[in-house]
């Protein structure tokens, strides 16, 4: 078996003269691969998020490829910004903007909005990253994308919490299936490092989507929906995988500093998003 290569940079790229917050953000994302802002948004924001997700999820389930499988009893739905009442409050939050700029630069791009719904009966996912390591990270050892998450419920231990193996965004090996799934022989490496997260309503986290993670088994009878916001550095290319759009009226209502980062079509009328594909590697549980 080929041993895993730890491809992390020799030093964390904190700019000279960076303030305390910027330093902590960069050290956290380049180190553990995940950081969080507790109580970033009011609980009422999260309550409205739960309501909006419920509406969008029920609608998506009525259409073929409206929701895509991410494992048994686990779904992902991509949505348009207008389907979430609190979109501007999230993307224009000072911490979200600070994290995006510190990691991705001043011209960062908002390229994805969606949500995961692990239902009752969801099982452990395979350990994985969200996409293969890009050349920018593999060769130049720079992270060029982020995933922000905001829970719609208070996460409890029996609800299948998100589990992440800190520092593994730098794991590199040809043995990763599709560049995303480490072989099962490597699972002890991730289980030794595993940290379960229990975010509460209003909390927002940011992570490198390359950090090895999984959703765990939901023993409860309660769904655990979580919003996903994808943000790229210019040229990262992940926008090509997504079909987010906004209407002219919504675009006109946005603050300029949000429009500056939103890269998607502006249309007369929104069309339902049909998920492009199921990630086959996630469809088998690994209890």
C-alpha cells in the first residue's frame, strides 16, 4: 500500500502585517481545516432557514433529480439564493466576508448554495472529501475553495453529527478512489483524528472541502438539515458544477458588496435546479 503523503506547506501563508483575526482564520483553515463562529446569526435566522429548507426540500422531492442521494436516507439539494430569506445576512456577515477574503482573496466568488438533509435512518458515510485535490493545492499548496455550513437545528449526539479529521486536507495519494475516497485500510487514520461537531442554531462554520469528513448515523427520528455555501478563489472552477441563478429584481435588491462576489446568471425567471449527478461513492453506507 502506498503511504499517505502529507502535502501541507512548510509554513502557513499568513501575510506580513495581518491582524489577529486574519491570522487566526488562516492558521485554522490551513491547520485543522475547519473553524467556526458561534452565535454568528440569531436563532430566528436559523428558524427561518429551517422553514425555507423544508419548503425547498419537499418541492425538490417532487421532481426527478431535484434531490440527489448522498447515502441511504441522505439527500443534497441545490437551491437559488432567493429561496433562503436570510441569504444576504449570511453572505454579508462580517465573519463570512473576513474568512472568504483571508483564504481566497478580495475577489472571492460565491458559487454554490444548497443543503444536506440526513433523515432518520441515515448511516455513516464513507470517509471522503468533496472533490479531488486541485492542482493549486497539490502543486502550490494553496487552498482555493471554502464550504460554509449553517445548521437549521440544534445538533444532538443521536442526530448523526458531522465528523471531520482535522489536518487531512493535505492528505495526498493515488489510492484515493476518484481522488475523493481513501481506501478502507486508511480509516483508522481518520478515526483516530475524528472530531464530531455539534453546532447550534445560529452557528456558522467554514472548512476546506478537502478535509476528510463524513456524516454519521442518525439514530434519532429527527432530520438534521444544514445549509451549504460554496465560495471559490477566482479560477478555482467549481462554479461550473452548479446552476445557481438570481432574478433581476433580487439582484437589484442586493448590496453592491454582495453583487461583487456573486457569480451566477441574472434571469427573468428562476428555473428548478436539476442535480447533475449522484456521487456513487457516497451511496453505500459504512457503519
